C-alpha cells in the first residue's frame, strides 16, 4: 500500500530543495517530535548515490538508521529513492502559495498506516517550519544590513540600528562593512 502526504512551504523551490538535500539542514528538521533528533545525515545526491540519517530519542532510549539509494533525481522537481524493498517519491511542485512538497512511499508492516502517515506528516510539517524560519531570519538579517548601509550613507535616515552593538554582531556577515562604516560615522 502507498501512502501520500504533503505540505506547502512558503519559500522558493531552490531554498526548499537545498534544505531537503543538505545534511546540516536535515539534522535540524528530521524528527517527528521535539523528544527526537537526527544525530547524523549524509547525502550523495545522484542516481546510484546513497543517503542516510540516524534518528534517536533524545533520552537515548531508542534509535534507528534510515538509509537508501537515489534512483532518479531531477533538480528542483523530484527525487526517487529506494530503501530496503520500499520506494519513495518526493515531488517539489511550485505553486502560488509556495512549493508543495509531496511524499509518496510504500507502507511497512510493523506500524499501522495511520501511525506511518502521522509520523511522516509530522516530519514534513517540521521541514516546512524549518525552511520558512530560515527564510524569515535571512530576511531579517538583510533588512538590518540594508538599514545599516542606508544609515551609513545618510546618518539622519531611518530606520537606524538601535545601537552600534546591533552592527557589531554582524561583522562576520557578507555586508558587515556597512556596519563598520555606520559605526565610524557616529
């Protein structure tokens, strides 16, 4: 029996794809609940390439490996893979409200279909929240940097960082020069 779940992610397909295929991102979103986490992930995103992740209860009481092989990859569109004797299809479908991420997988026999649907859906919903929160935090950084650059060019312009500390925190950011320029102008 096949199970299909989906969610809509309010982000560009490139950001959605990247978060789905980057091990450091996978480790942040790949858990069905807050008492679980992914301790490691690996991705070799090509036909014949392998993927794996280790999911564990945070209290150390249980854990398991999830691993398989990519059988088809179409960038920003779909990923097909096999894990054990089961198949998984992940589709990335851009639409007016964002990207619909749809997973279709073969059910296993240990857990009920409803348990599997709920567990996979919880992980997929967590994925959407992860991508959207990354997008928001990136936008906030851009707005702060843009505001600092604008203030550097015109010290009377608003919005102005509340203090030089706001800019100092961004000195490792790609456009941190705007913050240094703003500090020197004050």
